């Protein structure tokens, strides 16, 4: 049993972290911070937790020591406050973008100048499926971005297998409104946000850098990423259009995916012959840590469409972070992450 | 550890039963039947369970003995097949309407002539909050209807306290599309069903009889129930407009609700001063066994509006049934039902 | 051809007014004001009007004279600025709550002290179906509230016919998010607002006063109104639970409704034997000025459920105002209001 | 004033055709056929038209002569019945896929063997923006497919300008549930269809052939099309990822789009600096004949993302057909198509 705290616990990522950790068999949640809600029950921000815990928010200035500190702060905050945070815990898992990229120039292009470039490179990228060994040995982890996660999980097997043009891939991601965070704004106003098919980031999405960084481990890689907002709250789904360097049969693609993901506890290969859920759909995944992956092969061209779906707040954030904790601590990787999801919902 | 089977496991109620039972610490799921899907993995009907279980559907004719049999068949089926079912298990929990009403005349009014009126009265009504003692002693339980459940939980404390006009209550229930079951039809076609505020049963809803039967234990009771379909998949929410026989202050109503529900593990009293979730909303409850109950007192009249919300497939069906099983077996009433729900979702 | 202007044209009511007036055969839109958007194209606030008009917002201080002035200001503004507004036009139609109620005490109870009680009584209530003659003779009109409109249209025939208990009626209204206006807030944030069944005003809704004022013309009347927010953008639907003083057959109710509404251009009686739209549903009415009215008679009690549905922004606001203008000007009442609505949508 | 009839008037395309034609100033609707609903009011299938017309469905065997016949039959029907249909009217506009493709081999690949290959080539493709001159001279028109329409309108200017790689384009289309037609099925069941991000046709979509046929007029063209179903009823939106053969600045792209579409009555160029609707979104377009087109240029690569949005039932079907009729008849191209759309909705 270890004692963990959550810094920045009033947002959606912090809330999911708290929900998962409250059900985790080896963890006791020590403190959850929120400056504006200090002293209030955590259910004030997370009404699903009414009756589930007597915890109240702590002022971040009163954050004490713990065994492992999760941070779910706005981008830039954790890096700026690093000297205060570092002494609080031996282990640290960050959910922001502050420590995901090792290259300060690439970080700067997407997020502005990094306040503490000296810290870059000290964190293991938190996506277990592409970084398990490093996470196992790490004390500091940076959980990946949601759209990066779903894109990487769609693409990694093909790039690693060396069967695709490494610079032609188009990744078209559809996302829910929870990606925008808990702060209301003009675009999130229900009459405006309901029923949209809104090109949210047609070009220049910041998660591109993470995807390219991971895929480039096996050779230079380029992805052309776009993100469109659709009328769901949770969920991120990627259609990754990749172009094969040589013809592959369906069974070849299956082979690549199975050998890559067969042993992964949270990747499910989904491609049935028929049915409404024959391919991955985030609708099935709300609350779960699964990434479902499937594909279709274009019979008339060299295109392969790989489809991946996640819950952006779980596998795309808090669940990924807990999975990383489990690995780091040497626990069953699935601990606390057993929720199978609801159907229909 | 007991062995349970599910008869009629391909529908939405059966699916939720299966999801909950797979996570139940004291239960092993033995068989799940479906005639049309016999031999297929249960995930064919319940894609959320992919990877969660190797179970396959059994033909109902191959159903063997078990310790406890759940039936989630269409109305009328369990009663008709009773002589075949009775020998299969000592304990039996039915999710249909077959055994909820004790009075054959009232049953006939809503569901047609009962095929086995001799069986009426042998089943304990399964809603723990109003029938816990009988359930504890029972071997046969009939889980209540979803709209009846949410209405009863809103109304029972006030009727029992004797503070309301017993024949003037109007209960206006809003429900999601999963109440209609898994079979597609003209009204459930997405272009037609999406965005509706559709008076589904403005009068004559069959669950009225259950509500009146329970409330009448403390004196003749009448409720005027209407059900409207709205654009959610899960959820049933009741606005129960009751009229007070004498003026009550807010704290009086709180007192009545607290003394009635204070010890209930699955009823939460919700009435905050502000916030988007200051009153019960089924949006928070998908997948959970909670019934949230709150109220507002009309300062200008003798009306009290009690609001209750549930997940129709859980507290309104499968979860209620599992709660009843836990009571019947003498287990922790919360076993298998700990999921707190998601936010936002 | 008359020249009309819209004061307060950047909100949802103002936008619908503009859309309708741009298609009106006898009207030229002269000015549309918005302080914050002065100088910008009207499509900045109303993107549906891109390409439909070259109009730009005017600063309200630059509002000139016109033949008829519509005001769609926040509650209280028009009354406070009345001395400036009155000279601008001979005719005036207000969409706020400022001039709907004649009794200053009742106004004060719901909206606070009226800044200009001397003006009360000078405006004709704008709902044509209950006030056509007064509107015809008026120069000043106050369009009714959306929830009041749908409730009144459900109830007026029965109260006028004298067949119901005048103090027992419960009106349970379900509404869309556009009722909350164009300003984002915590409760309108999409992750929070999506999928709700949220008791928005279980008691004390301000529109109650309008409903009771209109119904009381034929004798003291009381309604018990509640409003619940559901997951649509447009639409208000009322289930009006009324209790009959003597038994009525279906054909009697039909008779009452037909004789009351048979000649109304914007009330449609809807009660078919089957089909997904056998009873009124606001889903069909987005963009239209129709109020659909239907009913079901409870065979087991003295309850009659009258169902009415409107588009809250059209019949419940801007369309009602244009209909009033048409009457006031002696034009075809349907001018500019012909849009039949979309299906499916 | 000409007399038109609609063959196959009970589906969604037929319903929109009817709605538009009832408001068309130069057209009288003579007959609307439906075999299963013959004799019934058209509002039985199209409840939005209640009160708008006294028309009843005619049995298709009773279809008489008219000036112009619209056919909205299932794919294959019009071709098979051609010898019966041809004598009924001098002018004919078909909404199915039967006559869109001139090449029988390509038709066969997507739709099976054409029953009457001799008819191919006799119909003008109905998308005015790419075929206006041919439509003007035609008596027979085949309206384009919805996903083809939105894709072509996104891509045609760039392919015609010769600035893109003609075989690398990926078109990722998101569509509403009305694309699936009026027939309920497993996948359209609300609990299943609600909230999806479902890869509907990741590869092999039949509309690909239309897109390539049109784009190939200026040189061989290839598009990689995928269609994903999202939670809206109406709407199709394309993200067309094209790759430039030489660098272009934003103003160059604007120049290409403006010179191509500047005079088009139903194409609006939309690319504002900010705001929730700065890029095309079908949410704004329900009921309208507009195609909104915008773009973003990737600063870090040679990718240009062109975004187009339509109402699949209007610009993508019935509205396109009426626009073609207007051209064919020499009328104002906008006649009957003035509805600007609703906001918010």
C-alpha cells in the first residue's frame, strides 16, 4: 500500500485519476489539491464520487509528502513549480504536456519556450505499449496526450514493421468535448457544441510531435494529423490512413498486429465481419483503459486504414498514468483498471 | 462462491447482469443462454465484454442446474416455462414483469391474462429499499420495473410518513432509449429517435400498478404516471409532484428522507444550493446502482416536488436484482455494485 | 413595406427575429443593434445568415427611427431605457419579460421591483391564440415566455371550457439548451449539459405567473409548473396533467380542442393512433411557428394529459412576435412564417 | 408553372424533395408515389408536412404524365423500370446512383451489373458547380451522391488548378444517420447508434467512383475516401487532405477558391480567424442547399486541408436535384432553395 497524492485534482483528468485510484487495491489517496475548492468535498467537482469518499480538496500550498505524486495541472505549471514539487515524492507522474517531448526546440514550437529545459529527458514517456521497459525503470513519467496515444497505438506496429511509407500517413482523429477541459467557453456552450462536426485542429495539432517522436525511433517518420470535434463527451478515434510500400494481405496485417499487441492487456484487436461494432468505436470504451484497434485494407489501392479508439480521459490520460504506476511499482499492470465499459450507453 | 446462470442473456438487462456478475466476488457465472446466439461468444451481443470473459452463449434447452438462476426473458416467458425452470435452481430472480404483481386482476389489466396465476404471491418484490426483510427470507424474487423503481423511491418516504394527499400525486418520468430493449423498430431508428421529447406513455403505463401496490401498504394510494422519452440511452428520472396535507418546512422533508434512507447503501440524498448537479440527474448514474433523491418545496403552494434518478438497466433492473441476491445470500449488500459512475460522460 | 429595427440583435431571440424578418415579404430590416459587435456583419453572431444579408450591427446609441421596433434585450433593460426607446417608433414589440404581466406585485415576485410600473398594462400580451383582438388594436405588444406559451396553449381550451379542476393542474415542461441564452456558463458546458435530464426549475418558474394570468380570465386558476432540461437545443414540450370535473370521452376532448383551435393557422391538433410522432414532439418543430397539441385520456382515472410542443425560439419568442406584428399590421398572419420544419433532423 | 411528380416519395430524399417543391414558386406537385402508403396523406411519412399540403400518396402504378419526373427510388429500381418511366415525362431527374457513372465497368464494381448499360451516358451529372452547362442542355439528370458531392466541392478547384498531387488525396468524411435511409436496422437502433464514432466505410465507398470521375476530367485522379458515422442526423463533412506540388500561400489558396466559387450561389467560402464556426460545419446547414468550403494550410508540411460541409439530404440530394431543375428550366437557380438554416439548433 502506497500513499499517493493528486496535484490539480479538480479537472477532468484529475477526477478520473481519483476515481480510478479510489478503487485501486494497492493505493491510498492521501491528498487531492485544488486552490479554488480547498476544504470542499472532492464531490463538489466530481459529483460521481458522492458517497464514495470522505476526501476534501487540499490547498496546493498544504501538499505534503507522499510516495507517488500525480500532477494534473495546466500545461506549463508543473515545470514552473518543479523545484517545489520535486522534494514531495520520490516518484512523479505528470499528466500535462510539460515533460512529454525531449527536444526543447520541438517543445517550443508547440507550447512555447520551456521554462525548465534542463528537465527534459528525465521523464519516461508514459504509454506502456511503446515504452514499458523505460517506465519500469523510471521514477518520473510523463503520460502521453490523448490524440497522440490513439494515433501511436494505431501506427506503431506498421511503422515498426517497416511496411509503410513513413511520410505519407494521414491521421484523422475525432474527439469528444471532454478533451477541451472543464472550463466553459464560447465553443463549448451546449447550443453551439451540440451536434457539431467541427474541424478543431485541421493542421498543427500539438500532439503531432509526440506521435512523430515515437514513430521515428525506427526511422524518420511524418504524420499528417487533423482533429475534428464531434458530439460525444468522451472518446478519441483515429482513422490512420497509411500507404503500404508493398502489397499486404489481410492476414499479413493481422499477423503484424497480433505479434505486436497479442500480449498487451489493454489493446484489443477488433475487426469482425459484421455488426455495428465490427470496428473500434470509442462509444464502447467510456471509463475503460482499453484501446481497440482494427483495420480495413483498400482492395483498389495501396492504402491501409488502421482504426483505433480510446477513452481520452482514461487510456488517453488518467488510466495510462495508473497503468504506468502499476508497471513502475511492479504490480499487476491491470490493477485498478478492470472496468469493462458499458453497453449500451 | 455460488454458481449462477442467466436465462435470456442477449438483451440489455441480461448484458448488465452479466457485466455485474463477472465482477462479483462471490459468484461464478455458469451459463448464459441465447437461442439465436448459442455457441457464440457473449461479446457478440455485449461488445463491452470483449476480452473480459471466454463465456459463450448456451442454447436455453441446454441450461443445467445452478445455485441461483436469473431470468431476463420477455414478459410472459418465465411464467409459461415455469415448470421447466423451477427444478433448475433453488433460488430464482426474475427481471421480467411476470411475478411483480400479486393480484391476477391487476396483472391482467396491464399484461393480459397471467398464464400461471397460481405462482403469483410466491415471489418477493425485489426492490430492497421497500422489501429488504422479505427478500432476505425469500428464494424467489421479482425485480421491479425501472419506472416503478424510480417512482417508488421518490414517493415511499412521503407516503409512509403520511404527509401527502394519497391520490393526487403526478409522476412525470423521463427515460432513455435503452428502456425499449434491444430490438430495432420504427421509433428507435436513430434519425427518428434522436433529439426527441416524445410522450411515450402519457397514460396507462404498466408500472403504475407496482407503484400503487407498494405505496398502498400504508393506505390506499394513487399515482398519475406519465413517461416521456428523451435523448439519452440510459437513465430514468422522476419528477414526483406530491401535495402536502399540511405545511412542511425544508428541514422537515430532509428529516423524513434522512430517517428513511440514511442507512441505505444505494440511495443518496442530493440537494445542493447550486451547481449543475444540485438535484438528481441520471447522467451521473450510468452503470451505477445508485438512486439519487432530492426535492424542492414550492413556496407558493402545497406542492413538494421529489426528484429521483436511476440507471434504468442497473438500479432499475440488473443491479437491483444483484442487490437482492446479495441480501438473499446474506452477503455485503454492495458486493459487485461498487462502480461509482463516470463524470463527465 | 415597413421599416423595422431590432434592438438587442445578437442573442438567440434576436437572431431568429432577424432570420424570419429577412424572409418577410412586407418588411425591410433597417437596423440591428449590438453594442459589443457594432460594425460587424450580423453573421458574426448568426453564422446561418452568412451570405443572406449584408447587414451589420449598429451601436444601440445610433439606433434611428423606424416604423416598428422589436426589442430583444435582457430582462429589465427595455423598461429602464423606455424613455429613450418610446420616441423611436410608433409600434413596439418586446420579447423580454418586462411588459408581460400587468400586476406590479406579481412582476416583483418573479423579477424584482419593476423600474417603471407605470408602463404595465400598456402592452398587449403577444400570444395570438389567446389575445388576437387586443393585439390587433395594440401598438405595443409583449411576446409571451416560451414555457408560458406552450403551457397556455395546452391548457386554455380546457380552462375556458370549464371542465377541469382549476387548481390541481401539474405542467411538466421539458426544454432545450437554447432557453438558457447565448452566454456560456458552468451548466451549459457541453460535457456537463450533454445527456442531462436536469430539473432546471422544479418549482417557482417565473413563467407560472403568465400562465395563471391568462387562465384566470375565466376564473381563478392555479398551475403547478416544473421545467426540466433535456438534451436538445431547441424545443419546449409540456405534459399538462389536468383533472376533469366530470367524465369526458375522447371525442368530447377533440370537440373542445377543434372548436378552440380549428381556425388557428399555427396550432395543429396531433393525436394519431400509432407512429413515432403520434403525439406532439418539438423535434419536428425546429424553425417553425407551429404549436402542436394532442392529448391522452387516462381510462383509469379522472386525469387528462394534454401535450403541447413548440420551438421555444420561434413560437415561444421571435415567431410569436412576428405573428403579432402581422396581426397588428393587418397582414396575412402567416406572412414570413411558412417554414414547415425538417424531417428527419 | 410546371407539373412535377415524385416517384418514390416516402423516403428521406423524397420527403425533402417534397418539402422544397411545395415552396417552389414555379412548380406544382402533381403526384407523389408510395406503394405501401398509397392513399395515405404524405404527412404519414413526412410529419413535418402536416397542414402544409393535402397531398396523398399515389400508388406508383397510377403515376400519370407530368412535365418533370423526379425519382427517389432505391438503387437499381429506376434503371430496371426505365421503359415504363421514360414515357411519363419529357424531363427526368434521378436521385439514385443508377445514372451517375458513365462507365458500366466502374458502375458494376460498386453496384453490380447495370441492368441497362445502354442508358449510361444519357444523363447529365447533376452537381451544378461542376456540370452547369451540361445540365442546362439536358433533359435527364442524375443527382450526385451526398459524400461525392461534399468531396468534389472540396477538391475540384485544387485539381482543376493543377496544384496538387493527383493520387495522394485522403478524404475523411463524417456523416449523419439520415444517410442510411428510413429503414430501421441493427446499426441504426438508437441505443447502438447514439454517440458513435463508427467507421462506416473505411475503404471501398461507392461514391469514390463519382469523385474520381469528376476530378479526372483534368487528368487522372485518385482519392482515398473513408466515411465515419457520427452522432448527428443530417450532415456530411469532408476533411480533404491534399498535398501540394509546390508551396502555396494562404492567399493563393483563397485566390483559387474565390475564382472558382465566387459566383456560385450555393457555395460559401468560410475561413474566419476565430469563433466556433470559423470553418465549415454541417450543424449550420440543416435544411439548406449550401456547401460551405474552407481550408487550413499546414505550416510544417506540404499538406493543405480543405474542409467542406453540406446537408446530405439537401445539397447532397434533393436540393441539388432542384437546383438542377432550376438550371434546366432556365429559372433563377435559387428558386425554392432560399432557406438559410437555423442557429442555434
